[in-house]
């Protein structure tokens, strides 16, 4: 039996329970997602873009799902801190796949801005919830999105109405917490309407020595002249598997930055799909992964330029040690009529050992005239001459390797538009290359213990 069949059967057996614990906007697309999952199933490793991620194998185990929405008995503010020094942010929590709030969010938000659960958004803003939820995430060609749409019952909404600048970034702390293997279906809806601006930082952590599996769907909707930053920092555990699909739609004059960084994980699959629908829009899509042991990160991106005079810049970097495996498949599509497009795609990788593996496939499809487009890929090792020079100046080999590795990742971090986060990332990356515990120095349990890495 294919792995997806057990989820189809589970959904059909518990459909009423799923519907009862979710708002109407989340229930509306479920039947379409069910048909898409039935028709397409989970992709096999023979498919072009899933050669290095076996979804059938990853979803075969019997993970628990919290379909009855039983609460986790914790006090989030006391349980966990995810601090970025000097970053004044609006914090909120998702425990497994349930939104939690201490009730202090609204007091810190400008009028008209909503940060909270999808259920609360649907209750307070039913028209906007129906208009935006599920509109960017397409389930017909994305099994992760289809499965998530089938089971997701809650999540986070960041809604910024037209003309409002949300100066203080929102920080979502995603926590996996369980004593038994569990699957979470997480959802984020990030809407920044015409002329508005906002920044969202998502931090993923795992607590507990057990197996975790997550599907995540993020919808970013940028209106005309909107400015949007989305940062995704993954610091989970070796026993965590994450399957994420992020969808972006952009209108004219919008500026969107998406930056995804994996510092610690077990297995990660990230899909990025962007549709640039309005002239003059700009998209920066970048990310990096630092992997060792037998960790895996697989990235797929598809940027669709549908109108003239738009720009996209894409940069992904991997540093792979031990027996780690990385994969990148990027596709830029310049549609007919999208003249004067500028689109640039770069993938750079370092394999620190002979056993590390990197697979890369950058692609360009151009059906328009008068465009500036390029794509490129390199995979190699640290510069031996630079290492020799640094050692000749008295720098130990381990320190020289660390310094060159940090320098290699710097241009991804430099694209961060939050200075406190940029400084924190530099520290975290250096700690990671030094082999120190793979966690934020400020991310702690209330009792002083650290998150397992």
C-alpha cells in the first residue's frame, strides 16, 4: 500500500472530527485536496524533483495526530525562550500544530493588524479569511500542500491591512513537544495588503527525545507596493522530519524577501513556489543549510515571472560534512510577454568530506524577449591554498576551516534586513561550525535545560 493511502483512509474515517475543530475557511478546500492527493499520491524517487527525498518512506510510520485538538498543558511564556538580543519582536507560539497566546498580543499591535490563530481570524474577519486562505497554496501539483490542507486545523495568521507599517517584527516560535512520535500539520497565512509592510521570523525547535514529523504550508500574499520579509530558522533535532511548502504571490511594485536557514535537523524538504503577477515586483529568495552526520536537506524552487519588468534574485548555499546529503533543484520560468525580466539563480556548495553528497539542478525557461537571466552552480571543497596561508600565519587548521566556512555563508546572512537577527545568525553559524550545541544561546527551557539538538 502507498503511504498516502493510510492518510486518505484516516481522513475519511475522521472527517467529521477534522471539520468540527476547524473554521469554515480551512474546511472549504479539503475535498479538492483529497482528490488531488488521490490522483497524484506521494511522489516517488523516480520523479524528477524527488530523487533525493523519499516521501513514501518518511510517511510510512504510524505517527499520532491530534485531531481532537487536545491542549498541551504548558505555560508557553515560562516553558521556553527564543531570544534574539536587541530584537524587539511580538512573540507567539505554535505547540505541535496548535496556536497558543498569552492574551497580550493585541495590546502591542497597530489598529487593524491581526496576529493570532486562523480560527480567531475567521471569526473576526470572515471575508478576508475566505478571500485569502488557500488562495496561494495549490494542491494539484504539491503532495505536501495537499496532505497539509487535508489535516490542518489551526495555525498562525499575520494580517496587515492596506497602508499600515508593522514596525515591530512578529516572531513565531514553533515547538515540537511530545513523549510519543507525533505528526503536526502547521499552517501560516501571511497577508500584507497594498502599501503595507511587515516582517515575520519563524523559529523551529524540537523538545523531547522522540520522532517528529511535520508538514508545513506557508502562504505569503503581498499586495501592490507591499514590503514583506519572511525568515525561517530551523534548529530542530536529528529525529525531526520536516516537509514544507511555501507559496508567494506578488502584485505590482511589491518587494518580498524570503530567507530560509537550516542549522540543525534530521531530514528537511523545502518547496518554494513564487508567482510574480504585477509589474515592478522584486523577489529575493535565499537560504543555506549546514549539515553533518547523516542529515539531509532537499530544496526545490519554482519562480514564475508572469508580467514584464520584474526582478528575482535567488541564492542557496550548502555546507555538508560527514555523510550529509544536500539537493537543490531550482526552476525560473519567464512566461511569454514577461519582457525586460531580470532573473538570477545561484547555487554554491562545499563538501567537507568525500562521503558528503550534493546534487544540483538549476534551470531557466525563457519565453520572452529582452530579458537578463542567468543561472549557475558550483560544488567543491574549502580552498587549500587559503587554508595553508592561514596556518602559516599561526591559525590552527580547525579554526581556519571554521573561518572560511563562516565567510562562505556570509552573503546569505547579509541579505537579512533585520540587524539584530543578522548579528545573531552570525553567532549561531560560527557556533555551528565550531561543533558547539546546535541551538540558540538564548533558547532555553524555564528550568535552564537546553533544547535537544
